[in-house]
C-alpha cells in the first residue's frame, strides 16, 4: 500500500499537462487534492493516472496534453482508457517494484532467474544463448545483446533497433526475436 502511494506521488511530482481537458472516471474524497493539482496544471505532462488498492481500482483520470505520438510532437496526445500510451523510462521503476514484489511473494525465485525461463513458449535456435540473460541483467539494462549505442542510429527509420522496439505492435515478440 505504501509503495503504491509513493509511486503515485512520484508520478504526480514528475508529471502534469498543459490543457484542462480532464476526465475522472473513478475517484474518492481522499484523491481530491490529487485531482485539484492535476486540474490546476501543477503536474507537468501527466496524461493518465490509475491507482489500485486491494485488487480494486480506486482512482482513474485521463487528461489531454502535449507529447509525442510516434515520431511527431502534438499538442493533443490521444488519452483515454482504451488508448495505448508510451510511458518511456518511468516503466523501469514500476517493473523493478513488481519484480521485488514477485520475489517477496515467492512467484519469482531470485534476480538470477533466467529471463527466458519465464517464456517457455520461446523455442528458437538461440534459446540456450538467451537463457544466460538473468532478471538482474535486465534490471541493470545490460541484457548481453551486442549493441553499441553510440554507433547505432537514433534516426526514425525502421532499420534502427531503437525505432523497431519503440514502434513494435507486439513488444514481447520484438524482444524475443532480437539477436
């Protein structure tokens, strides 16, 4: 519970929007200060916020604002319950938290669990090699892929490994097939 509240506050501190087009789908009185802060524009680049407590959604809001959609900047990023939204690097904090919760609950043995053991359906010829990649490696952003980031183009071409991952419609398949 405390972790979820802290993560929610972190999102609010780091985020906010320029426009006031906001939809609150679920709320409770205790979230009034959060809603007020977002409505007043004091939370930069926040587009959506969802809070779960005890397996129940207790707060949800979506707010229009500027940002990137694919390769272009727009004053109105499509924001709604049914819209996909790129969360960029903030995802790492949530994933790390969930990994440690899974370890604490015994659902994941340790940080040294091979990542590809979690995907038994993946049976490509490079499986044995990829079994060397541990959860710890992924959390350290060192998956073992031979990729020289300084020599790799960041331009918006589908030839760029970064663009292929960013624009992939099936991120799991894109990750599993990366060599």
